[in-house]
């Protein structure tokens, strides 16, 4: 049916979005403009969302922000209700129709989202909210305003609809299109795309490993999102290893192992994040071994992530290590400088905020460890810009981030950190710096690395030479003297030293 909104409702919605962008900038996403306001019905303000994934993301991450904005704009406790395209609203909500289109006046309204095929969203959510009912005109206080108790119960019930504690939410921003590729992650990206296009056959299992915050979860969720779009009937289960362990222990204690095995084995794809937490859990490893075999033999896709390669996970059974290596094992490394700049721009644009290039480059020079640091820097910058009501500039970025640098910035860097950072800045290999090549493109970065080693550590020329491939101390002395001479007259050398020094203050 067509929903007719009043001018007042439209003004309310415009005010809510404006308040969100000014007071909750970190919550905002570029697709908020695609949300469709439905107006006020039964003491709530309806908002249509184009997919269950985005709706659940809003419920998990932005419900409080929307409700705060709605309360500020209207001066009333008017909770926001997010609905997917197939959920009823208005009079349809109170009178669900039969397949023939006739209203059923005595039927109870089915209140809850359409079940989907991702962990935590594969059950009838109304089973978890038996007391949930829509507000009607009878739920009003004598003043005409909605009663507070039903409204607050409604807010709580929205969260109840999202599933159990072992479920992992899907972030609608974690698509392949939003994943920034670089030399550090090309193979992992290509493998994930192949799995999404041909699950159960391309790479099975797919095992992605790397340090925290480098994009493993993004790739896992991108596979899920891609398959949900291309194969909507596919049964997939996406959980953390901790969720698997917790569900296993609960099932053993309650004698409900058949249900557990049905949940994890009767699927088309099993995706588990942080599988390294299986270590030191003998009984859980035994169960996962059999789960793995059942899925693999049925040609069902298995996708796993970890902070270490299979053979580097301590106390993991050899038979599991062997099976993890049956498919493709690929790693994700730290992104280089140019990739970090692109990540910053992409992440900021997804929040509806354009990030100037000089600001992105400054943040990329400062934060080098992982993508989560970059996201944290963007969040901090957006909040400060909103509070000060100023545009994002290089000066504002330096002010906003000056007190939020990692605490390691005052520690002296190690030789290894210097070599890695110099190689990253000049986009050359570590082996080039330690090798014997005398090309200018390699020799100058090597000299800068030696100079920084001498300036920032207490090591002697002889000790530095040993770290640089066993070079003689006179070679190090020459390199240090050369860079000292160039510093005053060569802008490129000055810029390189400043940028590398800034990165080193955070990377050690």
C-alpha cells in the first residue's frame, strides 16, 4: 500500500538526519539517504530499509542514535522502527492479509522480520519476543502521547529480534566493492571472490590469516553478502570460533547435540572467524573435525580466518592443520602508504564525508599498524569537526589526533622497524635494503635507513652495519654523512625523513 506522510512528518525526518550528522557523525553512512520515512503510526516512527542486512545493522549500531535524534527533534519519546520492504506498516500491520488478499480481522499480527540465512538471522525472531505487539491508539496516555512503557518495551524487543549471543552481525559496508586492494591482500581478495562465485569448488576450505585489523573479517562478510545477493536461498552460517565453542559446550551440557550438529552441518557454507581459539580445546576440536569432514565431503564451502597460519596455531591437532591446508591458505599483510590513503578516503566516503588528500596522507603517515587505527582516526576527526562545526582541514586533523596517538610513540624504534618503515615508504622490498644492489632507487633508501638507525638508536656504526647485511662500519659512516649533507638542500630527502620519522613514532 502507499504510505501518505504529512509535511510535519517530513520535517521531523529531515531534522532527525540533520541531528544525526551533527551529533552522531560516526554512525552516519552514505546509504542513510536511501532510507524511506513512513511517518508516525501507533506511537512509533516507521522507516523503510531496503534490505534485512542494513535493517539489522541499524538496529545493532544506530538505534540509540536515531532515537536520541527523534527525541531531540520532537521533544517526545517517539521510538524509530526500521522495517524491511516486505514488513507491513500502518493499517496492513494491524490486519494481515490471506494469500487471497482478504483481511483476517481476528488474526494476530505477525510481528517480526522475514527469516534470513545468516547466523543469528535464521530463526523466527518473534519466537524470542512473545510479548511484542504494535502500539495502537489504545496505548496512549490521557494526554494523547504514547505511553512510555510500551515504547520502551518496543525498543528492547527490536534488539531481541537479532538472535542469540553467539551470532555475528553482518556489516552492509563490508562488500567486495568497498574492499581496497593492494599488494598486501591481492591473493586473499581474489580467492574470496572466487569462493563467492563458485562456493564449494573454487577453494575449499579458504583459510585467511593475518594480524588484527587488516581486513580478514571484511573479506569473510563480503563473501556472505555476495552470496546472499546471488543465491538468496543458500543456507549459510557465520559465527565466531568463540560462538562455536560456547554453543558446543551448552549443547553437551543440555544433551542437545543433535540440534548442534544440525545447526552446523546442515548448511551450504560455514564461515568461522578467529578459528585459532580452538587451541587447547580437545573435545571441541574433535567435534569440529567431524563437522569439517561432513561439510567437505558434501562439497559444502568452509571459510576460516585466523591470526596465524594453520601450522603456527599452538596446540592445534595435526589432523586439523592438515585439513585446513587442503584448500587455499593465504595471508593479509599490513597495507602500504598509498593503500592506507585510499582506505581512509574510501572509509570516510562511506560515512558521507569527503576527506581531503593532504589530510588522508597525514593520517596514513601517522597510523601504520592496521585498518582499525585508521577507522578510529576518522571517527575522532569527524567528531571533533562536528563539535567545532568546522570543515576537515590538515590543521584540524593535527589538532584532533595529537592526543590520540598510540602510547608507543615515545619509545626508540628498533632496527627492524626502521628497515620495514623505510621499505614501506619507498615501496621497495626489505631484501633490497639489506642486499647489495647499488641502484639509486635502492641505495638512497638504504642510506636513509642507516641514518635513522644512527640518529634514533644507541647502536654503534659496527652494530648498525651488522643489521644491514653485515656491512662494514665505514659504509654506515658514509651513509650517515651523506644524508646529513643532503638534508638541508634536498626537499625530497627532508620530506622522506620527516614522514618516516612520524610513522616510526607510532609503529614500534
